[in-house]
């Protein structure tokens, strides 16, 4: 199967997650998707013209745009959305020579830049689906004027609640006041899980990679779980179905370019991403640690390859 077809199937596998996102958060999700895809294609075209290289539609760049869009709040201003996508394509892909040569996952490069540069804007998630065009447009065209349309309509994500908890017990995520919010994110993660299983069935990704990531994350949560007090580090179920867990497991850490090349190295990479994600979620400064964990292990991939070179003679192909 050629790389172009793999990218197309991967984009199709994201559809269940996109539908779940849109159902729970509204049309801002679709606007983010369109904006990021267009920004990715335009950036590709402009950079290729500057490099005096022929341009054709690059589905890898479209996939990067979609992955960034799925990490962003639905009402994030369009200029921030475009900025993140352009940064991802320029500094995550083209600066290294283009598709297939990047050291870091481009989507995570763009997202990490945004979360560091605009932490307040990146924390605004609607409490319910926002489908009123006037509200969405007003939020999207905001430029350095605050977020006036958000008053009374935002809510923290489960990972935000977990990170900044003071009296929240684990039980509240399942049967208490935080249950509706957690169930929303659980459905979104289940939708990405369905798409990921489809990729495994089509032999586009190796099941061992997401399985290693999810098993390590669940193991760490189980070891440090204290039955659910307010000081708990979160249950395995909470960590598996909150935030970007399933998106990362099946669509981000499986990127064959920015991960190690040898089979055992790939599994070590997946386990290490889970470890760093858990550490950041538990004691780090950000609620979600996936992007930083992926980028850190992207940087470590050459070292991992160097260790396994000569010990394992066959590169992983899926």
C-alpha cells in the first residue's frame, strides 16, 4: 500500500472521532478542520514555491492539519488556528526537507507552540455543543480582544479538573458532578478507538504500538491509584478515556517517520511516551502531556535507533 493511500485511509479512520467531537462541541470543530486543512495546503504551496520545487497535494500535510484541528478548542480564534498550522508545517516539516524527513511529529510541534504561547485561549472548551453561527463567528474573529462570548458557557476538561483539583474525588468523574463531562470525553475517545481498530484491521498500523502505550499508561495509573481520594493520581479508566489518549495511541505515536525504526525500539518509544504523559498529567504544569511526551521521545528516537542498530536487523514497516 503506497503512502498516499495510507494517508487517505488514516483520514477516513478519523471520521468517527470527528463526528463525536462535533456532536459534543458544535460546528466550531468543523470550522477548525476546514481552516487547518486549507492553511496546511496553502503553506505547502507557498513553501514549495519558495524552494522552487513542484507542488502537488500532500495528504500528509492535510493529515497534520486535521490532527492539529482535533487538538484545538472549537471556539479558538481563527488566527491562532492558522498560526499553529503554519508553524507546524514550516518548523515541523519543511525545515527538515519535507514529508518523510521530519524529526518531530509536525502536528505536535504546532500544538505545543500554541499551548505554550496561548495557554488561556487553549483552555476554553464549551460546556455544551455551540451551533449558533453568530456565537461561533464572534469567537472565531476575536483578535486580541479577550473572549467575551465565553462567559457562562465554558467548562474545564476532565484533565483540567484533575490537574487543578482540590476536593474532586475519582468517583465524581463516574457518578458525581463531573460525570457528564467525563462521559463526553469518554465517547470521543471511544470513537477514536474505533477508527484505530479499523487501521489495525487494514494493517496500516501495528497493534503492538498503541497496545504498549495504553498498557503502560493503565499500569502507571493502577500503581499510583489510591482508590479515588482527592489526592489520587487518577484511575486507569480515567487516564485511558480522557484528553487525547486514543488519538495519540492510534494516530500520533504510530507516525512511522518521527519514531524509532526498529521493532523493540518502537515499543520502548510507545512505553516512554506513556510514562512522560503520565508524569506531566500528574505533576507537570499542563493538564495534558501527550504533545510534550511525543516531542521529547521524537528527539530521543535517534538514540534508541543507535542502540538497537546491529541488535535488530529489520526495520518496522507498519
